[in-house]
C-alpha cells in the first residue's frame, strides 16, 4: 500500500483552508493544520472533516501554532514531515490592515519568511523535498497601470496587507532561486463562497439579503460601491493551489476569471434574487472606506489555464446566487432550487451566524 502524501496547511480554519483540506483528503492525503490557540473554538469550517485522532481512519490532525512563532513552526514541520506546505494563514482583511499594520506585516510578511527558513533548514538536514505554496493576492497590484494583470505586471500595493503580501511573494521567489526550493506563488484574485468571513463585503451583502428577507435586519451599511474586482469561487481556486505543487518545476501563477464586476453589480444580483431593490436598503458609511483605494482589478489567467489545465467552474452570476441561496437557507428560508451539494457550506454558514439548520 502506497503511503499517503502528507500536507501542512496554515490558515486551515479559514475559507480557503477548509476547501483545500477537503480537496486533499479526497485525494488521499494525510492533512495537518496549524491553528491558533483561542478561548473559543473557531473550527466551524472544518468540523465536518474532523475525526478523533484515536480513530484509525483519521487523516486530519491539528497543531497549535502561529505564524508569528518561528520556533513552533519549526517544531511542527519536524513532527509532521510534510511533503507539501500551503501557507494560507494571514491577517487577511485589507481594511483592518490599516488599523493593525504591524501585526499584519508580522503574520503575512514575516510569517512567510519564517516558514521558508524552516523549510530550508529542514531540507538541508534531511534531504527531503518540501514543496511550498505561498498565497499571494491581487491586492499586490494595487494602483493598476496595466489591464488586465498577469504574472509580469508590476506591483503597486496600496495597503499594509498588500505590502506584506508583496514582501512574502519576493521572499518566495528569492528562496526558490537562492536555495532551489520548490516554492510557488499563487496570485489569486478575489474568491468567495458561503464560507467567506462575514466582514468581507461579498458575504456581508449576501448575509444581509437573507437577514432582510427574514426580518432580522433593516439596513446594510457599505463604503465604496464603485470598486471593481475579479471574483471567482474559492472551491475552484484551491484546485489551482494543489496543481501548482504537482508540476515538474515551481513557478508563479495568476488565478482569476478574467472578468471584473463592481460592488453595485454584486448588489444588483444579490437583492434581485429575492426581488428587492438594493437602493431601498443600502446606506453609505465612511468608516468602511480605505485611506487608499484599489479601484480596479482583473486577472489574466491564461498561464494557469495552459500550464496547469485549470478552469473556473462557476461564473459571477452563479457565484452570487450560490452565496445568497446558502445564506437564505441559514436563516430558515427554504428554496427548492438550492443545490444539495452546498449543504456543508450552508451548515457552516448557519453555525457562524448562531442559527441552527435542520
């Protein structure tokens, strides 16, 4: 019997981490995740995957650690001996990064460097190859001067988060070239799902639609409605992460849909799905504006499509409707059109909202 591949994921309790864990487990991997110690459980997105480690069928294991703690990261790598490491952990909210720039830089930028150093030392000591995936972001392009953006487009970051991601990106390139590490950067454009955190604008909108229909909310407060983004489905994007680490040579890839849409368009589809006019419910709040805004992002994913064979499976309209349906179910609204395959997403969504779904 062939030994299962072993992967380590930072940020496993997040949107992308949970989908990636599902993907890897379905491929027969033994999956290890790094989670931060908190006084309350924050594992809702992966609870459906978890088995007691004493169970002989268990293939998902969790380890306490933090990207700010290099010593613990090294110890986890030594214990787990992973073949693949996916660095998805971060303080990932762009607006929050303006309020917590030092913490953001430490987790996002220095966190990646700590992992790279740990991998370099581990490989040198053991001779075992570890393949590394660094989660980049379209926010690195920032003040766009080239449309669309691809792997060679210059970065112009416009937030502490984006600056830290640029640092992590170039450190990954540097370690690949200096120490021959199999290290890849995935420059992922915005990707959403029913598991998206509720403070992110897309989920904030779809959750508000459900709450308004259920009579639990009257107004939705937002900032810049004119920002345009290239939005895809997170479940598709984690496939690209895995594909990058299965290639013969490491490289960097833009992962995107090649389309851009405004927040106003997201509102049109979300509220239109329940036959409401968003203008009647959405109000402006300047607190949600960024000190420096990113107005337009649109990716050019031809390299990922050609080299990795990757294609998005859900278009913009389908993504918005998928998220609205999930949040409607989470507040008890029944809909015969809801895809049964989304049940796990809906259960997770409802847990995060403190609402039980039967």
